[in-house]
C-alpha cells in the first residue's frame, strides 16, 4: 500500500494550525474579558469619584447657631483633587451684620493638605479685612470649617463649625423667605430695637425684588423679609450693609412692579447719631434721630391701602 506522505503531512499541519488557532482565539477571548472587566472597574471608580465631586461641589453647606441668630454658609465654586475655591456668607445678629457678597466673588482659596486630609488656605471677609487662614474638611457627609488664623479687621465667620448640606435649595429658599412669625399681631408694633427678635431676615431674595430695589436706589439687597401688608400688595423689609452705612428700607410691590419705598434706618459707625424707626399696628411709621441717649422725631408716615407711604408729619 502506497502512503501519500505529502498528503499526511499537509493534514497534520492543518490539524496543528487548527489547534494553535483555537488556543489563540481562546486566549484572545480571555484577554477581551479581562480588559472589559478592567474597563468596567475603571468606569465604576470614575463614577464614584465623579459622584463624590458632585456631592461636595454642587451644593450649599450651612450651619446655624442654636438660637438661630447666626448662620454660616459655604458655596464651593471650584473643586479639584489639589485645590478649592469657595465663597462664604456669614449672617450675624439675625441679619444685623452680613459678611456676604452677592456677585459670586470667591473669598476662600485653599490647597489640599495630605497630612491634614483637608483643604487649607486663605480667606478674606467681605468687610475688606486682611487675610486669615482656614481649613475645610469633609467627614461623614458634613463639611468642617475651622479658622486657623483670624484675619485683621472685621469678620463674622465662626471660629469652628460643622456644616450640613442643604438638600433642596428651592424648598430651603421658600422656607427662608417666610417670616418667623404667624401673623401681623406677632410683628407689630415693630421697632428698631426689637427687630432682631421679631423678624428673621434671609439672604435668599427673589431676583425681581433685587432688581426692583437696585433700579430705585442703586443698591444691592443683602437681606430681606416679607412683612404682612395692609392691602393688595407685598411689603418687604430690605437691608443693605455693603456700603459705608447700614441701611434699612421698606418697599411695596405689586406683581413685579415697584409701588413705593421709604428709608427707615441709617447707621454709620463713624457718626454719633443714627436714624431709627418704629411701626405700629396701624402701619404708622415714625423716624427718629438717636444719639445714644434719646430719640428726636424726624417725621411720620402712613402706609395706606394702596402701598404708598404718605407723610403725615
């Protein structure tokens, strides 16, 4: 019997190649699965890191004192693994003093300190103080603020506090805009001296109110509270403390239209006298010059049912 060695050799060679090809394909499939698993893990880690950044940066963080007379918020404007840029707003004495800025300017710049596991850097109050040193750290979904070195000059940020994330900004804004009293009987008579006890000022003010006020007085709204009105209009108490004097205004609006306004308080630390006010249950408003000892009547106004401040004395 004649054996075709060439044919057998070709057959063996083909069988060998098939086995090799099968083994190579199997190896490629394993490599693909391994690479896929690595990609999925990398993707998951990226998502976790991204979510962490979202939790930290896209939110407002807030602390309030137990008596609610002080509030401190921190808004993260930019965050990386190495650096942090933020803005704080410090409310003192129920809005009597506002260490805030409403144009989005940053006043905190820090770098990540691995030894402290925190962002440490400089901050400056919006009262044009010198620079101080601070640290910001996240622990158990809370933000820990600490002043390492106090700045020279006026500032109202707390020395140390634990801030919580504001979960729902819209609900929070709506809640803040409500006056912390039930009806007009709780508010009036309202006086400059009892203002902080009867009114809860908020730094969250509707944009249209800010625009109306700026158009009329060329001033910004640093804090506000809506008061019960005696007609078909809104009555707002507006605070401006960004300039040389601490100012208070009453303004009335209907819809998004300005009706009238009245400056009711003006205090400047460089001057002995200041303007203060009182407002009774009949919406009669009296303005006084106060020198620290006694009040001298400057004039009286009546807020009528149409939202106009009518001078009566």
